[in-house]
C-alpha cells in the first residue's frame, strides 16, 4: 500500500466530534501513516493536545497562533505559544501567518505576531506552517524583516504562481502544501505544479475544509489524501506511487519524524 502523510489537518475541530475514531481508521485504511495537527489558539490547543495524546505516534501536535485569532488580546495568546514551545514535544510552529481575507482590522498586529513566531521557530530549530491569504505584500514584508534567520517550513494551502514559489524560496527552505484546491475544475494549480519539483511538495487536506473533488461540498478528512496525490501525479506525468514516496520523504525531512507504516 502507498504511504501518505497529511501534513495539515484539524481533526480536533468539532466537525469530527461524532466520529473521530472512525475518521482516523479511514485514514489508516487509505494509507495515511501520520497526520500533523496545526494549532489555532489557546482554546483549540487544549483539544489538539488531548487528541494527539489519544493517538501517539500517529497525530503530531504543533503550537502557534493563527492570524485570524489575532485580536486585542494577542499578547496573551502569543505568550501562551511561547510557554507551550518551551515545554517541547511539538513538531512545528504553526499555523502562523497573515490573513487579509476575513478582516484587516488587526493586520499590523498579525504582522507582529507572524514575525515573532518566525523568530521563535528559528531559535527552537523548528519548521513553520505558514498561512497566507490575500496578504502577499505583508507576508514578504515580514519575511524581509527576518532575513538571516534560519527558516524552513511549508506554505500551507498553496494556490499561487510559480513566480511566487520562487520568491518564497529566497527567504528560507520552504515547501508548499497542496490540498483539495488542486482538484477543482478551474484550478490553475496543476499547470503550476508542472514546474515545481516533487521534493518541494507536501500533501495536506486542511480538513474539515477544502474538500477535494469529487467530494466537494462535504466534510473533508485525511482519507481523501489519495485524491490529491492522484491529481499531482497527473499534473507531473508520474505515478501516484511516485508522489506518495516523494511527499512522505519530504514530510519526514521537514518535521523530523519517521512516520510508521500503517
């Protein structure tokens, strides 16, 4: 069986409250050998850690403050991330970044939080999981401010151009996370993926959101990862087995985890 890694899933979301055990079992049956759980904020971190403790060696926790959770109390939330990170046991700092889609009310604060967490990740030698939505200029402004830091990580839910990918690469050892968007009928991602080497690509679902076709409109989950791998394989003119092997190796390298076979 092919071995896949879902490098971005929010299995601790309430959308999985009624069938989390079944969702994990479906993922294993689909060949998913491990999942990365990106963080959002203090309230969600408790649920995240509880779930990762329930599935040790399969669900791997991160800590971080999501840009859409940055508000007037961001300093308290940011301190919590620092306190958590000091305890260890996390495979990445994320999900962090800047989001100008939902609101720009706290955009400068988002930039401050993003920069602070990038510097924290560099200090701890941890990868970052970066969220960028309608904030390209701000993302690069922050990346320029931390130039010289030792940064590595993944740009989550990548949907940009090849030129954007090249620009990201100028600021660190960055991969891109490819999910359900690549499977959509009018997506331009397959064309972009033709130019991006397999050793720069990770698989992700962002479940319960961004469900791939043909399940679009339903709840997303890690067991749908093979659909994303098949789309990448078609775009790159290789086999799904090639995509599975390369992206699993990429995930193990980035997160420093040797994922078990299921």
